[in-house]
C-alpha cells in the first residue's frame, strides 16, 4: 500500500488508497499516476464499557452531527428459536414496541414522535434490535423508552393477534416475489438442514400457531444484559451516556444462557443448482454463492 507521504500543498499526512476498495475509474487513473493519494483515514474512537451484569456499551462521540443514534442489539435471532416455531424471534421483536409496564404501544411511540425522533425494530438470523434516533437533549427520554421496550414488554394478546396477521400477510405477499423465492431457495441450497436456511420472518405453518405464552417465554429466556450490546453514536458525552445507561439497565439481572447447539457446516464439495419457473413472471433472479 506504500508509505505515507506529505502533500506539498497542505503538508497533511496522506497515504495511497487501498486498491481493493476502489472503483475502476480510479484504478485506471492509479495505473497512469501511481502517486495518487488521499488523507489518511482516522478510525473513530470508541468508548467501551462492560457493566457488572454483562451488558456491553459502545459509545462513539461525534459532534459533527446534531443527533444521537441508539441501538440495543440482543443475541436472540432466529437461530435461537426451535424449528417448529420459525418466526418466533421476529414476532417477539415486532411486539417489543406494542406495550410495556409503563406505557401502551401508542404511548411508547408518542414519547419519541413528540420530540421528533424515530423508533424501530429489526431481526436477523443472530440477533434482534431496537433502534432510536433522537436529539441529544432527549437522550434520557430515549433510554427510558429503550428500557421499557427491551426489558418490560407486556405482549398484549390483542397486539399478538394483530402482529401475527400482519406477519402472515407480509409473508404471503413475499411468496409472490421472484427475488424472495430465489433468495430462500438459495439459502436452502447453501445451508441444507442447518437452521440458518430458515427465513427470519418464519413460515405460514409455524407463524399461525404461535401464542402469547411462547412469545413471553422466548423473551424471558433470551433477553438478558449478558446477551445485549447497546451502542450510542452522535453528539453525546460518554460520561453522561454511561450514567444514563447505568440508571436504566444497571439493575437488569444476568441470566445463565446455554449455548445454542448448532450442527456443523461442511464445506460444499459439489455444485448445487435449482431452477424455479413462475407463471406470469418475466424477470429473472440469479443467486450465486457458497
């Protein structure tokens, strides 16, 4: 990659681009003029704190933006759910914002909306997440909302029914999309019977039987401070953030969590291929990988 040099005009420390990340026009220019360079990228300083209960906190202090972004990431994704309950993790995460011990679902949303913030959730194969974007002055409120959503959801029966209907309707819609069908077929070819092949959003036959009790049990067993990472980035003071996190999450009790037993993945030794033809569809989706 070359040795950093000093630019004659600015005298700032600079270094050549890492070639692997450059688009072709830049590579063409680099071939003609190998001395092309840009200022050295400075990695952001991350403040890291692990609390006594196992909760991990990461803070990125960035005063160039007038907002604060908060994320609570819990290692409770679809890999943690049984095969016959596919979609349980996603449904549980969707319901975190539908009511807590302190606020109803509407009130939870209003806390953030009234101060111009944004609130959302998401689920992946390995984890579930609650995200909040807020003005720095409203950080105490945002962290209280985060605590209520992550630690004290109530999963009202009527909201469970609504969430299941929405999830099933969305899945029915996706099952009409060539890209979704191709993606799921690709995952099954790659992972075979490994749980990673399952769609995070679940299956029609497994979503419908899910109950409030199963959702509550999943939350109680999987959501714990020693399974959680909270990140805060933006125009914040790390010391103040740490105190606020300690206030809202410091008394959260650690839980013993058994490691998920997953089958070993063996390297693929032969080509696997599948073609799916859908009536009335003209577009082509091609997935390649291993």
